[in-house]
């Protein structure tokens, strides 16, 4: 079998993984500070040092008299080896309904007029609690039914670049922002205002997590040394031949 990929379609991230060849994201990807508060053009910066978000940074979107462009790292393959597609999900949305149920079921009461019970038309015995009556509304909040979401990012050319990923994922997450904010707020015990600043924890690449911006910054600054060491090996640097 040929090992050259020159004229062949690259495998997807998931196909590589199920074949036992895990693709890892390129080191430069971890320099992104990725806010989820507005359009792509004003939301992403490239940190000089991934663990010093308060120090130097460059805008990912560049505007000069000559025109607009994206930061050069945008063209790097997002993984080594390269892949033709990556499918991702959002941690908080995946867990939202289960977490909501667990939280409210502990205090809900059929005699409480604020608790609404009823049937689930799309009941699934593998995933849902036993019925026939199910908690549909509690503490003024509706059950977040079937909120899991996933997105497949496809390569615009040979392999998925950082920009392919960023330009597909950002508008997708912004369209889900209200839901994500509610899911994040479940653990705050209070609603979060729309203007709450959010940032993306993309370390999982296929399983991303949304943080409050100040938490993202604090997590980076206080990252344990083992994590810094893990990201340092030369094997994670982009190959020099591209
Ligand atoms: Zn409740």
C-alpha cells in the first residue's frame, strides 16, 4: 500500500483514531485566544506565549491599507498528520439535559405548581429516566430537550487548516451561544447575562468546552507544569517541510 498522500484523500480525524493513529493538534493552535462574544473578525488573537494571555498578542484578523488577511498560522494544518475532516461536539450541550434533570429532580415535587410534568413524545428508554411522567419544567426553566449538537469541519483543500476549523466553528458556536450560556449557568445557580464574556477551551479539538473568559485566562496562567511539559515536545511542532 502506498504511504504517499499526495494524490489521495486524507482520512478523517475519526478514521485515523479508530485505526489507532491519533492525530494531535499543532502547537501553534494552542496560542489562540478565542472569545465567543462577537464576529470572528474581532474575536481571536494569537498569543506570543500560550500560557501568558495577558502579555503580547496579535490579531488573528488583520486589516491594513493593503486590505484584509488572516494571521499566517491560519494556513497551518490543524493536526499532524493532516486530516480531511474533524467532527466536534460541545461538552456543556452534551451534558445539559442530564445535568438539568439531576439538578432539578432532587427538589422537584409533583404537588408544586412550578413543576410541570408530562410525557416526552420522543422518549428513549436508553437515555431518559423512567416514565411515564417526566419533569418538563422547574424553577421557571424548561427542560433542555435534545440539545446535543455536532459539526463536521471539512478541509477546504488538502487538509483541515486552523482557518477551516476557526471559520466553521466560530459562527456555529455563536448561533448556539444562548443555549451554551444557559448550560454554563446551570452550575452558577443563577442566570448569566447575555453580555457574559465567554472563551473557547478547544484543547479537546473534537470535544470543546466553553468557559467564562476570566476563567479561561486564569486556567492558562495557572496551568500545571505537567501540562506545559506535555505540550512542549518537538513532535507537536509543525513539520518543517510545509
Ligand atoms: Zn428546580
